[in-house]
């Protein structure tokens, strides 16, 4: 698929209340089912965003310990199938590859990501703990992605960054906003922990926007409901 087409598919509706309306659970969905389905979407977005910058990333030679957010070095301790033999000193791209493989393996587990996610009894008792681990790794993935995009676009604008990668950087911001909003609403990330530190300023700004937009969305929903009740009363009065 052409990069431009992929970028267009990633684009979110960022009009007023555009993202906020997508974080709330529909009435007929279960909480676990709603979180599970959205987690698949967030994972697909992260892998797609990495795919959009992969050509530019591959032009840069990463040494062990490079490609991570500044002052951060992630180590891998989860079970995953890989050809790597030493997990002690990875590059950012290697860490992403391990993360993607690990999450893909989880997605084959029907007790975590079932096809029929409307049945609350189908989910594993460990669902909440495992999902929070997934969001921890997705947050780390975003931290690495921002670092990789910045290294390719900001540090080497003429020799490394393609026009499509610059456009993809905008979609990175859009997808990250949706991800953080959802995690805030469903309490899926420890925002006071070390993993939130690399994106602290971005997250802080999004938290403020989130509170304001949720409040505005709820007030707008109340106004619409009140107007609907008025309209119904008028119809009954005829």
C-alpha cells in the first residue's frame, strides 16, 4: 500500500470533540470488550506509523543503546520468539520489533482478544493486568517512535527525512492523542511512572485538553438530550 494512502487511513477526525467521542464505551459493549477492541486498533496504528518511517530509519545506523528517548534505555524481559540472543543492550528499532512480536502473540489468545468480545465471561481473570502491560509497552513504543522521527526529520532534515515521513509525523501526534485520551479514560497507564517521563510535556498538555474536551462533550451531550426531550414533548402535544 502506498504511504500516502496509509497516512490517509490513519487520519483522525480532529474536529471539535472528534477524538473524545471515540473513547466512551457504547451502551451495548462490555468494558473488557471495548478495551480489547481498541487495543488492537492502537497496536495497528503503532506498527503502521513505524512502517511509514522505516525507510528513513534504515538509512541511519543504530548502535546498541541508540534509538531510545534521551536518558532512557529499555531492557527486554518478556518471553517472545526472536533470533536475538542478547536482550541486555538493544537498539530502539530492535526493542520495537520485540514489542510488536510480543503483542502479536498475545492477540492470538482468545481469552484476551476474542473474536466475540461481547461475552464478558470469555475474558481471562488476568485481562486487566495483561492489558496494562500492553499499554506500558505501547507507551514505550510511542516514546521510541517520537525519538526515531525526530532523529530522521529534525536532526537530518535534508538527507534523511522524506516528505511522507514529515506528513506521517503529524499522524503520529494524532494517534498518540487518541491513545492517551483512551488510557486516561480507562486508567490503563501509570502516568506518574518512569515510562511516562520521556513524553511528559506532551502528556501534560494532552491531560489538560482531555479534561476540558470531556467536560465540553458532556455538556454538549446534555444539551442535545434536553433538546431531544423538548422535541418529543412537542410531538406528544400534537
